[in-house]
C-alpha cells in the first residue's frame, strides 16, 4: 500500500514511528506525505497532557475525512492514545480500522493486513519486554541528527504522570543493541546522537545491576562519524559522579543536560511524588557547574499544580531567578485521569495556571537574553540546520541547543554549507533566545570556547 505516517508527541514516540516506517518498507509498502494520495494512513498519537490528547483526536478525525475525500482505505491509530483509549477510539471514531499499542509497533504490518481485509485490527498487549525485531529505521529528522531511545517505560510513578501505565516499567535496551543501532545511524549520515528515554540516568539498572549510562557514552563516543552526543531527560537525583566524569572526558558528549525538575517548592515536589527536594537540586546544579563550567542546563516546570499557593509560585520564581537555567520551559498542569493528582483537592483555575506560566517565562526571557549577551565574542563549533531562503545566511545550532526545543544561531555567510556541516563561528550578536554569528577566520584566539566539541 501507499502509506502516510503522521507522528505526534515526543521524540521517543518519533523513534517508534521511524521503526514502524522501516518495518513497513521492509514489507514492501511505499510512502507519501500527501494524505489525499495515501491508501493507508497511520496516526502515531500522544496523550501525555490535555493539549496533546486534543491534538491526537483532532488529527485522527481529520485523517478519517480522507476516507471520503481521498484514497484512504485503511486508518490505523498507534502510540499512547491507542494504548490508553483502545476501546473508546473504536466506539467513538468508527472510521478507525485498527489500533496498535505502545508495545506492539512491530505488529504494524499485520495490523495493516487485517484492516485491509475488513477486520478490526487490535494489537494492544501489556507493555513489557523490549522488541527484538531489527530493522533499518527511516529517519524523519533530516538525516544529520537522530534520536537513540535507550530505555522504555518508567518506574518513578510521579502523581501527575500517566506514562508508567502507557509504557510499562523501566526496561533498558542492551548495550550491544544500542551500539549497533548507533552505528547504523552513523552510516546513514547522522552526526548528532540524542539519547532519550523517560529517564536516561537510570539506564542499565535493570539489565546490569547498576547505572550504566557512562559505559554507554564511552561506547558511542568511539563510533566514527558521530560528532555530538546529547543527553536528555536526566533526573537530577540520579546523576552520578561517574556520569559527570564521562561528560567531561568524552569530547563528543555535549556539555548540555536536560534535567526536568518540575518545581522547587518542597511541599509541591512531595505532592508530585518527586524523589528529591530543593536543597538537593541546588546542590546538583552547583556541582554540575563547578565540574563543567560551560555546561548548558535545560529544565521543565509545571505551573498551577493542585494546591500550589502564591507562596509556592513565588518560591519557584526565586529559584529560577537564582539558578539561571540556560534553557527552560513551563507547562500549565494538566489533570490526567487515572493519576493520583487528578483527584487532589485545591485545583488551580486555568487562568491562574497560565498567568503563573507566563510570569516564569517572562523572567526566563530576561535570563536567556543575559546568557546570550555573555556569548558575544566567543567562538563555537555549530551544526548547520539549513539555509535561510533568499538570504546569504544559515540557521545553525550550538552545543547548547537541542533540536526543536532550544534556540538557534543565525550565521551570515556567502559560503556554501550543507545541513549537518560543522562550522567554526564567532558570535557577533544576541537575541532573546538566539545568537548571531559569522564564520571564524582564526585571526584571533581570544574567546575560543573549548566546549565547542
């Protein structure tokens, strides 16, 4: 069949979509980006928060319309929404021909066959184990960077989070399997590996009896063709001295960590089921910056959690102001049915959640601008993302910027560069979240930033 795949949500979900595309290509299917031309449409869904759930449902309904206006014969729903609302989807959206859960993406071809034969395909096993099916993923990121999912599921059970019931318990991918996949990605032209999981810091505990992310980093750093290795989703309480040493010692590992903390009030952290407190978070942030002075720290916060008082919010604001994260995002709390927090008393009005989010982001905007100004005059190695249409300029990323979530560096140059090229650049200007620069000619060494990698 000629298929169209639409993947929503996080980068971990995107890896599943790319694996499904690889399996489908192996089994003879072809692909199109035009929904109107597709004989089969697959919507890989997310339902982590309310907005993601709404986007997934609206996309399914939109794609269902192509059964009337296009060539679509089969509509499949995969991913987290499929896992969570398997019965409801069939009942409420009869145009859906098949459902494939989070632990069954390797059954996607069989689901298509059954749906095409007129059956209601249903593949939603309990999330357990790791898929042993090996296939060549089809990259959808442009080819010069790729996500490497190193584990599935989560054991933390934060009170606001539905992920453990959708993705199951924490299961690490074997070192050898990840090394092989990374080598395959490198052969495809991937130059930046981005390690993702619900929590990367606990990698290997279930397989090897200890936190093994440092060992994985050492192995991946040996792969030819890989220039940057970026680590996301590190819980601060699980960061070890060994991990810090690996980041310091391996030149390919970006001095960048994503450490989602969610809040700074001990009272709210406890209600969230988080396994740390503000003092411990502060201690880890100070340690990271002491050990790796040029590290870029990214975090995410939740505004308006049930029971959050004005004082809790002000404490969070003070914490953000003092910690000066290089990168930060805020999400208003979204109650998810089936989670303990959804039943908590003292819900916060939506307008208050939004106002508190906006207040934090206004503060972060000031911090980010000051951080950007401090980079002017420094020399960095940047990765070219693409060319600005009609201008002698390029969009690039520094080691401080993850794709799709952080800022950019705008490079003015008449030279010809390709996406994925690394270029040495001198920073010449700063915007609120972005930088401007020019190709560094090497005429002065002043300002060279050793962490360019």
